[in-house]
């Protein structure tokens, strides 16, 4: 398998943060290479929307960031989304915003969208404690609005801190746009200050790149080139380079491109996904078919994603003779298949873009059919075009 990924998307995590901060800075920054992922295109359209009802569809980041943004900019809005979005909790963020002085009401089920932002009379508190183990997006949402608060904001993160690189990404972007922010141990301190417009270029998405590591791992031979990736990335999912050394893929930068080639793989992988949970599905599938026993921690947040990703993985891995065993509330064991793979299989995607892309590389080994493959538009709209350009066999989409 040889070639270059022509349409590797820009990072939607970075793009969505840049769009919120730019809006808070007055909306005049020059932003380059924004992601074409549906989540980012929604953010681009909705952040300046005059509509009373804001439909974020299935975009969790967009829901959380816009809830905070509309609150401090005193915009009366109703935020809603798909049925799955209405099942994804938002209480921690709403509770924090209410403590700050925002009036928000739930319209259906307490703790879940849809919700209505009514008013923001003024800042009531300067310190907020919030759990660090549920979603870093709640924390980033509060961080980005903090400079606009008259008293600034100090956040104390309680318990285990998950997805720490995403919080550090937010710190870095805030600083790029002129706002000072310190993140030490479990405390984030943001003084009152003004953002400044700035030129900014978004790097390629490491989450999207991870699927090409998977293709390389499962191909008989591989030389895959990936554009616009930095080994010093702000993105937590750049850890895929380290993970894939164990699973048989070497990554080196050559002439501005990241080159993936095959190497020998080990028989066991121990990994904590606390700070890169979006890689878990991809890694689980690779381990399953390469005979690698996985010892995983940090999967807790997967239960509140686009679907319950732990249950979804368990269901679909069994179709190829593998399993993800929950040893206790913090530890999982990936049991690889010990028998020959079926010649073909149909995989459900659960309306989850990462389920579709995690299982697609199995086409290197068997005939693969995927339910609703169009779900990849959420983060990687041109995924199937890249698949075709590499002449990947036997994938029915």
C-alpha cells in the first residue's frame, strides 16, 4: 500500500477553539486551513448566527463551546441537537455557568440538552471547582470565556484529569490570541483581559491520521505519506506515533511529509487512553487482528461520546472473534482473535464517525461492509475519497 493522503483534514479540535476565541476577539482574525469537518462547519455557521434556536446536530464540542459563548455574550438562545445529543450530559457545564450568574433552563430532561440561555446579569463568583474526569470540553469552554469575565476565573479541577492535552491546547490557543492563562497541577488561572485578533493556521488532524497508521499496520507492505503534521503537535492524538511503534508502524518526517512504514510488532500493548480517548477504537481493532493483547485504562469517557463506544466496540469486535473485556471500572483487556478472520463482515457504526473509520482498515484483510459510512463527514468528509485514491480493496461503502 503506497501513496499520499490527499485530503487529510485540518484539526477540528483546534479549528473549533480558534473560531470561538476569534469571535470573542471581535471576529477579525485571519484563520487559515480551518477543518472541513461537519463539526467545524457547524461552528463556523452557528457562532455568528442570529437564529433563536441553535441546532448543533451531533456536534458535542459545538454544543459545549457555544453554550458558554452565547452565555457570556448575553445572547438568548435555545441549543438543541440530535436525539443522541439530547442523551449526552451537559450538567457540569450548565452548573458552572449558573454559578457564574447565567440563567439557563432545561427544556426537556434535567442535565441534558435542549436548554435555553435566558440572561447573564453579571459575574457572581471568581472561583469554580469542576470535575476533571468527565469531559475536557467543559473545562475548555469555561477557559475560553474566562478573559471576558470582569473578575477573570480560577478553575480548580477535582479528581482525575482526563484529556489533559486538550486543556493544554486551549491554553496555547488563548495565548496565541493574546490572553494569559496558567495551568499548573489542578488549577487554571485566567485574569480578566482582552483577546487580540491574530493570524493563525490550523495543522492537520492527528485523529484522522491515526486511521492511516491502521491501514499501514494491516497492509502486507506500506509506505504512506501524510501532509501537514507536526511531531510537536498540540493535539493529544499525536500519541498515535508512540502507540504504533508497538503495533508495527514507524513514522518519520521526510521533506515535510510524515512517512509511515511497517516494522515488527509486539504481542502486548499497555496504554492509558485518558489523554487520547479518540484513539481507543482504532487501536482496539488493530490489536484484535494482529494478535496483540491490549491492557487499557482511561476508557471511561467513551461511554458519553457519539455512542457508548465501549459497548459498540464489544459488539463489533465479537464479529471477528475478539473482545474488549471490562475487568473493573478502570481496566479493560483486549482479547485478540485466535481464529481465522471471516471472509466478510458487516459492521454497525452506531452513527459514530470513529466506529466507521476504525473498522474500515479491516478491508486490507477481508471484505468489509459498513452501516451508514457517510457518518465520517463529522470529522473526515473526504475519508472515502482518500480510500479510493489508495485503491484499498473490498470496502463497500
